[in-house]
């Protein structure tokens, strides 16, 4: 499934809320933004989840949010 397909699911908003409630969310997002995406800009959610020992859902949400940030700053 692509990220767009996941976002169309009814439970996407619940996933986002759950990820945002995680204590590690800000740290994971910041670490993904700086060294990880600079090193490998095309990292997949599975790779990110494995690398940071986080859930696949958290990786999806973080990658989506960072992609949106890049679009809005461009």
C-alpha cells in the first residue's frame, strides 16, 4: 500500500492522534528530519521503523508530516 492509500483509510486520523501522543514522537521526528533524511531521502516507512525501533504506523505518520513540511517550505 502507498502512503496515499493509508491516508484514505478511516483509521488514519486515529493513527495520527496516537502517534502524536507518544512520548518519543518529537524525538523520532527530529532525528528523522536531520540525519536520516539527509543521508537517505527516499527511506521507506519499513526501513525507518526498523532503524529507529518504532512502529510502522509512527514511521508512516512522521514521513508524511515531513514530506508535507518540505512541500510547504518549497
